[in-house]
């Protein structure tokens, strides 16, 4: 629910535009209910410098969802848990999307390589470094040692 989306015409779902009375009317609730949900942390509107609440379109949709769950008999604690889990799932989906894009990029880079094989060498501090086929490994000034690894022995 932390996703931002701009609607055609420049309207942002996260823009804090509604005062509490308008948000309450849009959500079909009493303003005091919105204050209670804010105190409980179910819906946290933005605040003006003077401390007034400003609700976004996304906040109003969340208020409607809280109201629906409440009318179905879910306790406020249960509603908070549901909202937390939905936020967690949303964050995990975003991370999966990031990792999928990273994997796609890595696969494309690997496919663009000369033969697709990887060569590894030992770096100056003993770390493993990847080098391109045909490229010499970096030399260490402190040592002239060469180690040959033959896995077939």
C-alpha cells in the first residue's frame, strides 16, 4: 500500500488532499471513527503544520477496507494484522521484481560474453576474482607464485 501511482491528469493517489470531514464522508464514516483509526495506527493520514489531518485517495480506500473488514466481524487487532501482512506481501513482491530484473540483466550480460564460460583467479589479497577468458589475472607485487588447480586429479 506504499505504492505511488499518478493517475492521468496528474492526480497522485498519495497526495494528502482531503480534510477529515471530507474523508469521513467519502469513506461513509463518522469523523470520530477516523480519529480512532488514526490513534490505533490503522490509517495514518498526513499532517499539516498545524497538526490537522489530510487524507489521500489511498487513505480513503484503506478506510473503506477497514470498515468492510470490521463489518465482517474482524477485530481491530485482526484488521491491523491483515494490513501489516498485506504491506509485507507488497514489499516482498517489489523485492522479487527487483531481483527478477537483476537476474535478467545478469543473464543477458552472461549471454553477451564471448563463450559464456567463466574464469576465476586469485586477487592480490587472496580473494577470488572473475576474469574474461584470455585475460591474465591481476598480479600481486608481493608474490610471484602461481597456483594451478586441476579438478580432474
